């Protein structure tokens, strides 16, 4: 066409000429570009193979030179009811130490360095995850390393003693940290599931650091580190290659603790109890810098939601996004927008509130939706009333624009997070560990799009019938009693009872 015809060249200082070709036309003399595309569903679905031992191997293909591979174990603090609390915390700190093949952590890191690799281990309430990101050409070395780290750790006396020191330091740091969110998360779980499953302490209590030794660890590992409770997940590699490496390095391996019969596996189902956990603490000196952080009292109020295996999980996720919130000085990112309810109704209207954020914790058999709020100790009573009112208002009318915005934000956050290879790896591993399959992002987006305002109202009504879980940290002089908070959540207008208001 005339539009793509080459006009006279334009001279530049370099002496050459640059043809003024439209950006919508292919450049003359340049081969046609071939773009990567998913040809059929098999190119992007998650593939799962179950080996003879019960070990599941899951992979997700992704373009790129690097891969993320890891071993996920159905084991965590919720399984420690018959053991000393804190074993999972110990195993997390001991990960990637000396093994049968590698004499030290330095040797492991040097091996990974040859493939541009990094490693990490994270223990949660229900899962322990050993992960490595490295060049895909080093897959055999990576799987061999993961198998050795998980099944053949030496757990030397020196390493255990160093772990004790590290845990004591971490516990001390946890109590001195200006941001109390990790501590409050522990407290709200302890209040919601008193002395059972996900309510058990995720961090090792100080008194147990000297009691946990190699014998205790081996006893626990014998019961929970079995092939049927494991998933080898990989992102950015060929499935057949990962299965071949799994057969070579994980099939028929004798663990360091022996292969005796499992007998103390805890299969308890979470029992929601509700309740309150309070910690009186002087928060006036948490800041060591020249500009002091204001003294605050932190409250977290939660109600039981649902498991991530239930259909109501998606409406609860949308509700959590709709509530949103954040700190008084943060406004960016999906879920923290200025149009979320906790921004519009709480932070915008009450200048003295420093924080109002919604969180949703979900597990295989239960879930917890909670709101964390922070304010000056003198404002605690009013803060509690405002937060309980927000819970009550969840059951009210949901505007179409508000709902669509929350659903769009949730899909945006989901797709943005799944651009990172380590996040895809964790998503693949956790879903396969729980369900033996994986819902793909476009399937989740379709489910999010189907959520209606009636779904939100239904799940909230069901949630409000439960007893609340409350965690309180700081100066609690003006904190209302648990009975008052419970009564407020069951009242129609979300206000505390008249008798209470007389004593304000």
C-alpha cells in the first residue's frame, strides 16, 4: 500500500539514512517475527503424576531459563498436638544444613551457586516447603539436593544448638518489633481455635528450645515425612524430566530416621471455639529512632469463614477484598484502594485511627476473616465499636459498582502475583497437596466473576452467627469485655449495649 511505501531517506549525523516506515508495517528485509503462544490446553495446564510410593509430582510449564522446584510436606504446627510445640519452627531453621551427601550448608550453597541457584524453607501451620530456584539445566542436581535435605539431614548437635540460639533471638525480636502483625496473627488463631490444630503456636515457645533434640525431631519426622504426604512441584521444566528425577532421587530412599510404621499422625479437624487472648504490653518505647512511633493499642477481631475447599471460599475472598483497608499512610495496590470499605468508612472518617486492615486466613478445614485496627489507648472503646459495626454492615446492601470493583481488584491481584515463578510454584504445590489437582487462573477468574451480592450476604449472615475471636495487644485499660464485643456483633445496629455505653 502507499502507506507502507518507503519514502526518501532522512539523513542523520552518522551519515546513514533512516527510512520513515510506519510502526504498523513490517520492516523490509527483516524475517517475520514468530511469537510464543500456548497451542492447546496441554501447553499451560498443571500436570500431576502419582508415583508408586504415593509421592505426587506436579509441574507447570513456563517459558524461561530458570526453574523453581521444591518439596512440600503436609506437616506444620497444627500437627504438633502429640509432640513438643515448636518442632516445625526447628525444622524450618535446620533446613539446608549438613546432609548425608553434603558436609555443611556452605557446600550446599556452593553447589547451588554453580547453577545460579538460591534456596529457602518456610514452615506454616499446615505445610513445610523446601524450595530452590536455579537454572533449569541443573534440575537433576536440584532434585538430588532437595531429596537429601528433606530425607537425609544429619541434625548434628552443633546445628541444633545454633538453631536454639537463632530461635531465641527470633522470639525476642518478635516481641520488640514495632509491627505487631505476626504476634497478633498468632494471638487471633490461639483465640479462635483454642488449643487445637491451627490454634497451636507456630513459633517455638522459649521453654521448649532446650527440650527439642534429635530424638524428638526423628520421632516427628518418622510420622509426617512420608511419601504420601509430599508433593514435588516444579515450574519452568518438562514434566517427564521432573518425574524421571523424582524416581531417581526420591523413590525407595531410606530416610535418616528409618522407615518404621507411622503411629502418631494427628488427623484432627479444626474446632472453632472463639474467645479472647490479651497481652498487656507497654508500647511506648517500641521505637529506637529519633522520631518516636506513637504509642498504640492493637485489636484484631475475627469470625470463622470457611475452608479453601468449599465453594464459599471465593465469595469470602471477594468480601475480604471489598473490605480492604491498610495503614493511614498507605493507599496503593489492589485491596488497598481508597474505595475499599475500611478506607471510606473508617480511616477517612476517623483521623485518630492508624490502621484498619482486613485479612482472610484459609485452611483445608476452616478459615478466619479478621480486621486489625490500631489507635491511641484512650480511643480503644470507640475503635472496637467502629470495627464491630463494620462486621455488621457486611450483611447489608452491596452496591453493584462496589462489588464489581472488588472482583476486578481480586482478579488483578491474582494475575499479578502469578507472574512470579516462585508464587506459581507455591500455588501448584499447595493445591496439589490438598486436592491432587489445580484450578488454573482463568478458572478462578471465572468463579470470581460469578459472585453476586446475594452470595456476599449469605456468607456474612452465616459468619455472624459464630462467636468472635479477639486478640488485644498494648495498653488495654479501656478495652471492652469479651461479652460486650460478642453482644455488639449480635446487635442489629452494630453498637455496644446501652449498659456498656453508660460506663464510657
